[in-house]
C-alpha cells in the first residue's frame, strides 16, 4: 500500500469513529527521543500520525505511545520490549492493521530488511484541544 493511501484510510477510520492523541510527556515522546525513527506526518486535535522507520536489526530507546494503530508499509517482524522487560512479537505484512493499547517500549526491527510503518496515536476525549 502506498503511504498516501494508508494516510487516507487512516483518516477515514478516524473520522468514522471519532477517535482521538493523548499527549505524551516530552521525555517519552518518540519524536523527541528517537527522531531518527519517528517523524510527525500529520497532527490535529484528534490524532497524531507518525512515519516510523527502522533499519535492519535496529532498535530505538525507551519511549511511549498512547492507544494507537499501526499500519505497516513493509513486511516485517518486530519484537518490542516493554518497560517491564516483556517481549511481544509482531509478524506483519504491508497493509495490515494492528491495534495497540498505550505502551511504553523499546521499538525494534527484528529482520534484515528496512521497516516502515504508520503509527496513528489517538488522543483521549478529555485531552482534545478546543
């Protein structure tokens, strides 16, 4: 799936369900602590969309995300490690849709190929800006 199509589908999903991005603290914000991996490509009062990139076998530093949805742009395997040391394995194909509750983790690319994802962070209703 192309990046623009994924962004379009994400915006349709978000608009349909009225979901919304909880603010993350500056110390935990992946854009601030891992700018080589996370770039904001869209943000409004409801969501923040991050383009997420990892090189082969690369991992990030500990960071957090509010409730989010991930749409892989490439096939891949990720084994993020949460703040308690638990590992969850995700095997995905480009175009899959993965739902995640709020998480603090070290992101990983557990394959020998570059990995690209869209991470859509949802703001909670009480955190929306008016």
